[in-house]
């Protein structure tokens, strides 16, 4: 009965908009809003990046990743040069990554904290692979695919944070947890002002069947989740639930095009993933 009350409370928080955001999220949200402003001047963006040391470090790391150095160019050593190289859209994605990670940053329980770290490694891997797959296979804008990969498990982070305050919430999860996860995804993505096409692709992941051949943002995310070397720690978020079918298995088996993309982009995906994990 106590777990049912906790379930009901979490759902009520989502449906009434009273989501429990950590106070540390506010600064990252303000940064997101500033970067989303079309009138934001480059000097303002640089100042805001410099005011957030973690964001500055990630921006420099991303600017030096293989994705942004494919055509050569010197190593970036300053936040100013990083902003100029990666652009506002990717800075926005990095700010979004800060928001997502803040949900896990306040977790005190060691086991839940370890799950949050594993989930973030999974998201970073999915984001990096989605960027490459969008560019090379599914013809989805790569930056949009990376952003969607960063944001696609925000509900999982939220549930881990709430479980820290509600011991036992995630113990022995049943089929209701998948529905709760979907409700939270919708409300969190709305609260974080994620564009509707991205939010729709993320919410439709659960139970979604990947098209053969894959196309569109949802298929890009499903395929990236399937190929990601780091699994999601939450059972209702893994590929057994998200579109793993015999048709997908058959498509991937011996698929030289996929193998070539993964081989050729391995360095890019690894370096981008590492940049997101700084």
C-alpha cells in the first residue's frame, strides 16, 4: 500500500506540474533560456559559459572531439574558441545535459547514485551514436539527434531522485512503472520546453517498433539505444522493451552498412561520449 501511495504521489506531481526540481537546476535552465534567445550575442553566450565551469569544460572537450575536428583544425584551448566551433545549438544541448545530470547529483543512496551514473553513461553513448547514425544512415539532423539522446531518459533520472526520498519506490517494479515513466517523460519534457518533435519521438520510444530500414528521429534513438555499449540500468528503459524484435535482429545481423558506420565512426562516438561525461 505504501508503494502505491508513492506511485500516486509521483503521478500527481507530474499531472499537476508540481515536479520536484533540485534548486541547482535553475541556473542551468536560465542558461538554456538565454542560449535559446535568437538575440543572444556571442559575447553574452561566452560570458554565460565561463560562469559555469563544468559547461566550459564540456564545451572545450566537445569542440576537440573527433566530430568537430573531422576536417582538421587546431586544438581548442579556450571557452571562446569552443563556442565559436560548436555553435549555439550544441551549447544548448550541453546546458540540457547539465539539467538532466542535476537530478542525479543530489542522490544520497549509494546504489541509486551508481544507477544514475550508469544511466548517464548510457545517455551519453546514445547521444553520440544518434549523432553519427543521423548523419550517416537515417538522414536526421545530427545535432537534433544528439540533443534527443541527451534528453531521452530525463524521466529515469527523475525517478531515481524521487526514489532517494521515497525508499523502495523502484524495488520490484511492475508494469505500472512503465506507464509512470511515460507520464513523467511527457510532463518533464514539457516543463523543460523540449521542442514538440523531439518530445514526441522520446515519448513514443516505449513499445515502439523500429522501421526497417530505420528512418526518422524515433528510429534513430531506438537504434542508438540498441547499439549503445552501455546498457540502461532501469528494466523498463532497456531494449527488451524498446523495439527489440526479430525483424530488427535480422536487419542488424551481418549488416555491413551498419558495421561500416560503427567502425568508421567509432572514434567520433567515443570522443563525443567522453566529452559529454566530463
